[in-house]
C-alpha cells in the first residue's frame, strides 16, 4: 500500500512527498505499535480519538522523515484501497484535516521519494521532540509476536493446512476444567525462529483462553479484540493481551503466540468450548466500518 505521488502535499510548514499511509483506528491499526488502540495511539503521543486517524508517511524537500496525522480517515482508507488494487491515487489531505506533523516514521518504510536526499530524521531546528522510530523487531518480544500474528491472519490457509484435526484433543474450557488446554505441534512463527515445542504447551494456552474469556465479562481496552472478513460466513478474530496474541476463525481453530515461547505458534483445537468463546468474542469485537 505504498505509492509515491508526483506532487507534494502541504503538511505543517513544508511540502510532503507521500510514500505510504496507514489507518490508526480502533478496528485497524499497526499492531506492531501496541496490543490495543489506545496503546498504539500512546506510542505516537496521540489521544485515542473515537473515529481514529490517518497516518501519512513521507519526506519533505530536504529528505527528512515526517508522519502527518490527519482526521480524514475516509480519505486515507480510499488511498490505501486504491494502492492495494494497483491504482494510482494522489493522497492530498486538506490542511484543515491535519492534526499534526510528527518527526520520523513509526513504521519501517522501504521506499524513498525520488529527487530528494535520502530519508533522515529532521534536525533539532525543525522539531523539539524526538523522532519516531519503528519498534525493534530484531529479537523476539511483543512487537515481533504481534507481527507474527499479523502474518498468520494474512496467510491463514497456509498455516491451517499444516495442522490436522486429529493432531490434538479438544480445547478444554479453563473456567470449567482442571485439565490444561492441549496445544500441539508448535511451529516456527513467521516473525522469528525457535525450536519446535514439545507436545502440550498447556499452561500458556490455558492462561490465554482464560484471559480472552475474561474479555467477554469485562471489556478490555478498545482494539484488544478485532473482527475482520473471512471466507464464507466466518470471521477472522484477532485478540491480544499482556504477553500473548491469538488469531482464530470463528468456524475453525485458533493459533496462539506467547512472549515466553519465542518463535512458536501453538494451535488450539476447536473442541466443545472454543466455538462459544470465539462467538462471544466476535460479538464484542470492533469491526472495520
């Protein structure tokens, strides 16, 4: 979803050559920035506005990196959809929609504007705040764990076909059973390495399901549970919490990633209890508008 515009757009006191844009809303935000929408906003020093923001990443005429925050979410959504379809779209926010211009980029951008110096952080003469930098994903941790969950959600079919339904027993309800939940055949996560886990990473998965069930009774911060399109009548669910991420299909199984299990993906069998949990989470999840 990147496209360098031929014409710069006005941003703050300078022109911005747009490289890419992302949404920062309760239902769609760069999960690498946090487990929920308020946490992602806090990473940028923004208040969690109900309608969200659009983030426009680009360079000024001197090549400095800037992130322009706008409140016209629809404009950014249209631009992203057009770029995703391979269409040209000149993203030119009206100055009245600009909330602020932040130095640096909160995400890694692999392209640069032509005809200007290489990307670099603005100098102290242009800003009095530290430049934004992408989270460190060089080692396993919360940011890399969330990126791994992102990749599983995008490549669900690839990950699902690695798991046979008979590979693990049904997932137990942690609120009703003293037996630990079974997760079998932990595979290498897409965001990092790690040795295959032994059968039965039970305690970690049991904790995740218990915390996820707690979300149904006590709603978590906005964006901790998100629901998005999936084939058929199903939905793709994404839930995050302290030290864990879960990706699931409402008509299928779930995958869990844990901070304490570097590079491992733990499949959770559907069984008699997981469907009800996923249905309940889907009802309270935020969805793209």
